[in-house]
């Protein structure tokens, strides 16, 4: 990463505090880079080990492109000054923080983590905080808000790498934001992308099982999530979640709770939900009143409670926050309808775990007059244990399950899809009747739309707002909503 900033290599060496230094760390650093292809004259190159490639292999390329020095985890044969550290990712985060002027010190930083619900909670939190006179930025799966501008997050990294993250925080400070709502993924936490974000508030939504390809065990996954509340002086926790006790015990400071079914500081009672949203009574410290949430899915009541808890923690009037929720427009790709005049319903959602898929299917089952048709897959190089579980959930709750590709990456798509299908078969699904395995996602959506009749509901799950799909290392353009409209047009509804 390069810009107009400059720092002495010696000053950055002091920030990084390496275990040892090889060569003389002098000269002016003109940029930070962790990809050798981004190195320019004067860059300090960080050799970061990755899943598929190790940055140490590209030091020669970095040197040839003009790197002034390298940060490494082991000594290499090179003529460049070397800062040898225990973890280059940690060094990168520390350098990025200093490079951009420690921006989180000038923001109220609200971190939100969890298996599901992060994005919806983040959007709702921004809505209620803005209604209360705050000016939060946003960094999340769907969008990035800096100042008053919202842009789509097309990077496919919910939590950016440390230099991009610190740069965004710096731009927020410059644009007049007074805080940031930041989706803090388990990857972002354990890989230290969020190091030096200086969280003021840590929110945990629900934690089930995900990303075991990185963490190895559920315990490690929970421990990664817990890093957020182990740092933040205020933890906002879901008392209904099975892991609530675990996170409560690890919270470093004050704990504020929210729940629907359990005793909590903020609680929703009298919850009534339908296809258009939910209504409930909020009982909060010093306030009791009615809340209308025009976002489908009763599970989103918990997300709304988390946002209301954030508002309470930052002294936003609860009546103002409740009014803001009533006006919210929701989140792209979350229970988003594709309607072009067809006599059945098509819904696009991001659900990509067994738990989130179950919640969405139960919500849709309650409003389905005909058959419920489920189309989904499971991403490659991600937790493989969830694949049969997702198949079982769909076979149990949907009438027709269509298994298809979803970012297979470097895995064999057919092996992924058959693992899902085996879970569906184990729950009673029958090939060619209630179960179809169609690798090509466009064809799978075409089949689902072709099967749908009046009163049916078609769920396209897993991709949500995303505008790309990964095969190998190739990032191909993709949009479930556009594919649905194409399939509907082939049947005579709407335009192409």
C-alpha cells in the first residue's frame, strides 16, 4: 500500500519491535505492502504466511520492485534490511496503526461478531446511532460507510487486512465520523487484522459452528470470538445464545445483555412476526415501549435487540432508536425478494450455515402456501462439517432441495455438493423427487424457478448480496438476484 505518507524505517522498526534486526534499518519508508505485486520504491514488505502461498517466497520479487526492507518470521538470504518477528501479521497491524496515525483513538469503535447476524445488526446499529445524532462509519460484509458515503464491499473480506482497515478508519476520522460499527470476524480477530482497533464495545450475536477449517475446533472458534469481549470494556451479549455463559465469563468489563426468551437487561416480549417483519415490546433500563421491525424473520428480533443495546450503551434515547428501526430498509441480500409479477415468491438470502439456513427456512415455511424449494451450496475451503448438516436441515424443512455450487475455490465442487446431498439423503430426501444435485448454479436456479408453481416459495441461499463466485482462484461475476430474474424471464415474467 502506498500513499503520500512517509516514515523513517528506524521509527517503524521501533513500532514493530522485532526480535532481531539484520542489516541497517535506515531510509524513508514510502508505503507498506504484504503482496509483492504491490511493492513500489521505498515499500516495507511484510512476508505474511497464507493458506496457499507464503510471502517469504516473494522476497526476491519485492526486492526487485524496490522494497527498502522486509519484515519476516525467519532470516532469509537477501541484501535488504530484515526485521525478524514472531508474527508478521502482528507486525503488519502495528505498522499500519502507526502509519495511519492511530485513528481508532479518535473513534468510538463498536465491534460486532458472531456466526450469524453480524451484518443485519451492523446495519440496524448504524440506523439507530444516526437517528440519535451520532455519525458512525461502517465496515462490514455488504458495505463500507465513510463520512456520508456508502459503497459496496466487493472485496469478499468482511474484516479487511490491517492496512486497509486502518486506512478506512483514518478516512473516517478525516470525514468527520465519530465512531465506527465494525464487523469483526473470527478470521479478523485471530489473524490480528483488528489489532489496534481499540474496541470500546464488543457485541456477540449468536455463535454456533463455522470456519473450523481455520480454527480446527469449536472451542478454538469460540476463543477467537471471545477475543473481542476480552478487549472491549463493554460486552453486549445475547443471553439466549447457547454460548452466552462462555462469553460472559470471558468479558473483561461490564456486560449488557439482551434476549427474547431469557432474563436480560434489554428484552423483547410479546413478539409477533409475519412475512413483513416483527412487532414486540421492548423492556429496557428506564424505558418500555413498542418496536416495529420491517425486516422479515423472527430471528431478526435478536439482531434488533443488539442494535438497541448499542444505542442504550451510547446514550441514544430508546424512543428515538425504536422509531429508527421502524423506518429501516434492511440489508441487501438478506431475505430480499425478487418479484417481477410471478405467482410464487423468490427470496435471496445469505444463509450459509446450518443454523442460519434453518432459521430462514422456518420463517419461509410459515408463509408458504405451496411448496418450499431450497437452493444452496457450501463454500469450498471452509468448514466441511457443516455440509451434511445443511443438507439435513433443508431436507427436513423444505419440500425440494437443490444442491449447487457456492464458491468451491480449489475444492472439487461435486465432492462438496455430494457431502451436502448425503446429509439430505440421511434426512429422507430422495434423488430425482425431493433432491437434485446441479453443480452449475445458474442451471440450479433455472430448475427451481421452472419447478415453482403458484403459492410456492423459492429460497436462493448462501450468496445473498455477493457479486462474484470463486472457482479455483478465479473470481467470476455472479448475482443470484440477476440469475433469478433471468430464469423468471425465460418463463415469461419480467424482462431479461
